C-alpha cells in the first residue's frame, strides 16, 4: 500500500476514533494525526495515548499542538511520554493555530509566529536529544530545564503545520516535515518547491523533508458529499483559508460562503460549496476513485497524503470505518 495517513476531529467519541485507528492499523495506514487545540475539541495527548495503546504499528501524531497554548518544555515532556507509550511511534506536529480561534477560545494573541516557532523547535529538540536545556532567545528565556526521565532513544520527527510560504519555508529549513491542509493541486505545486528550496538553502537534503497533506474525505453518497462540503465551509471561516482559496481561483465562492457565515447561516454556507470546490479539495463519495485522485497529490509532490475523515449519515461509526477500509492504495 502506498504511504497514507488519516485524521479526525478531536471532538468525536473516543470509541469511534479508537475503532477507526485500529482498522487503519490493520489496513496498513502509516500515521494518525489529530487536529489542533486552538479549537474547543478534546485535549489531544490523552487521546493519542489511547490510540497508541490500542495499536501496534501505526504512528500517532499531533496535528497539531499549538505553540501558544503550551510552553516548549511541556511539549517536550508530552512528546517523551507519548513516545514511550507508543514504543517509538510518536510524531510531533507543531503549529501556530489561527489568530481568531486563539483569541476567541483561549484569550491568547498570536504574535511573532515565525520567531516563536523557530525558538520552540530549538528548545524542544535540545530537550529531546540531551534531556536538558538552558536557552535565551528573543522570545523564550529558560534558565535551566532538566528532564527527569531519560530522553527518547531515537529522534522524534517534528513537523510544522503550514499554509503560507513563510511557514512552509521555515519547515524546510528546520523541521523533519511539513503538514499542509486544504490545498489544491495548483497550491501544492507552488508551496512544496518553497519547502525544498529552503531546505537546500539551509544545507539540508530537500528529499528528507517529508511533505504531508490533509485531504477531506467521506465515503458514501450525498450525505458524504455534504460532510465534506461542511468541512470545507467551516475552514473558510478562517481568514487564512479565505486568502488561500482566493489565491487558487475560488474568490467568488469564498465571498458567498463568508457572507453566509457572517449572517449565521452555516447550512447555507455549506450549500454554497460548489462541486468544483468539492472536487478540488476533497475525496467525497465513491471510494473507488480515491486512489486515482490521491495520485494528483502525489504528482504535485506530496509524500504522505492523509485522509481527514468526516462521519456522515445515520451510522457515523460505520461511515468512518467504511472510509478507512475502502482505500485499497
């Protein structure tokens, strides 16, 4: 089976997600990501521990831990614990989150994201490799942190979530991989070379920077299509994604969806997601076409496409399990 991952929203019932991750483990999926904590879902690391203890092969990855809600020392401690629980199957995804969600849900302002991310990665790597850090940066000041437990036996891969070119370039410069989301093929063909060029300019092998990308997915008929339309419209509530999709030829659609969201009509916003958007941004409906569509992402430079699965219809658990099991590579 070609490399493939999956993801779910963190607010779904734990039993549903655990069964899906177990099915993915049996099916040959490489990794399960869980999305960011700037939205008011459930706390991520506890769920990762449950997934790790229920599986034997699949990797578990934060997709992402937000660098504004946790200090770097705590993130390093969390990574150490989850790597031990998973027997070395943990991957650390970091991101800034979205400004409006951080402010609304946590009362936190998103400031100097690129410098903060750079310093977080430096501190976390030192703790995970050496077990301690003394660090003075432009933003972080950690006089002396000593990890009481032994650091992980092998390097934990660090991925950066990126939408814009600056964070994508930073991932190429300092991270083991980048996690992209909601990207059209045209967008991917533009942003992935920026990751590779930044790695090359930093004296790194660009082929060793892993390119992962989340793709909305739901198997079935009209209910599955609605679930993917709903996911797309929810992301368009963020200015980051509005800008991204406008730049990729969906300006008219974005304006209409944003208008519906501002009026409080989420159903209308979902209906305004066009078939063209659905085709460009998701795997919806018949799973027999998924492998073919995933090749579009791979041909654009994605190493690790990941299904961001939404439940649909009267049997949410069954729909998720069907989505996981339908993909044949």
